[in-house]
C-alpha cells in the first residue's frame, strides 16, 4: 500500500518550508506530490520542483471543494498508477479537509492507501486573528492528527501559552509541538496517532468559501525594489497572503507576504513560473479593493490589476 500524508495550514503558516525539509527525510522512498493552491497559478509548485519527486498541481480552488474534487481524484488515480512509495498532498491554505478520511477510505481507494495522517502547520504570530475570522482554520484543526505550532520565535512565552490554550480547547486530544522555520523532529511524525473521528459513509465535497477574494497584479519589470516595497506595504494589512515571482531591473525576486510581514528576496533555484504576476488573497470585511485602488494611483505605470 502507498503511504499518504496530508499537509494543511492556513495561508502563510509555513507548509512549503516544512515540506522542503520533510520530503528529504523520507528518502529513499519514491515520492509523489499533489500541490493545491487556491489561485490560478501555483507558486508553491515552483518552489518544490527541485525536490526529487513526481509533482501534480491543482490550482484555482480547494481540492476538497465540489469544483475541484474530480481533478483531485484524477490526480490520486495518476499517483496510484505511478506506484510511488509515498504520496504527500499539500492542501490549499483555504481548504476544508474534514472529508479526507471518508474519501481515502471509500471503496475506490481503501486498498491503495496507508493513511499516515494530517499534519497541520499553525502560524503562532497570526493564529488568534485567523482563527476567529477564517472558518477553514477550525476545519483544518478538526481534520488534523498533529499540530506544528510554527514561527514560535516571533512570540513571547505568554503569547504561545495563550495560543496553545485555544488549540487545546478545540482539540484536547491532539499533540502540539512548537517549532520555527518549518523544523521538526521525525519522532513527532513517527509517533503520530490518527484521529479516530467519525468517517462519513459517503464522501461529500465542500462548497467554496465565497468570502475569499482573489486578485492578480501585474508588476512592470522596471519597478524598483523601493517602489515595490512601498506599494505592498500600502495593501499588506488588508490581505491574507501575497506571493509570486517578479523581475526587478532583470533580477528575479520571490515575493512572500503574510499579513503585514513582507519578504522580498532574490531567487535562483529551479524553474520559476508566471514571472511578473503577484497573487493576492483577502476576505470580505477587509478593505482590499479600496487599498489596491489607492496604491495603484501612486504607480499607475508600474502596477496593473488583471481580471
């Protein structure tokens, strides 16, 4: 049977950083990755391409949503035919994965997969805010078998204890380990115990979260680092996540913004995709449309909002 891990966590929690460290520890097993992003193009897939693993991408929606479940099942069938030793599924940061068990234990798949569990990355810095505003965070915790409380280096001991208190209120049964930068100990995963939650008789796909707002921003290659930094700081507080690859005066840069925390760094690993486009995720109740309009007015020749 093929081992299968599910990796979940809200936008910017550190799933990709974790995967870049987790996958090499599973060597020499043959790996097959299924990478899911809510946007139309996948940035995470480009960041993971350098790893020695087969890779499928499912974009523009959650794999557990009715709009993408057929694509997910097709990817699972392709993975089975590929006959890897292990499949890792990275769900969208906006996914509701509570039906994962009923899917893989359905007659179509139960003889193919050895489900090893769901690992949920939690952003210690932003958890309390997204826990109260994004419904999918509670769903991700409900489906999880292990929680990695990531980015603990950004919080005080008192703040971390408060976050752990909230986690334990929802899931008193689950193991929670503190970490930073996606680090982990293999003993945490080897000792993972599967959550014995009820499995629905039939798999039911979820409905899309209509509160999520998506935008695609084209960045002119003549933009300077200072201009891009200023622009993104104008809108960052009204977003969940901004990411993508851009060229600034012929230098390729990886943009990664989680809440107000902005990172712009040179990128030279592997193959980049959709250079010049930034993907912005926000939600109802956040004035992102107004923020974008005002920010673009500062640099009308450098930034273009695409449909």
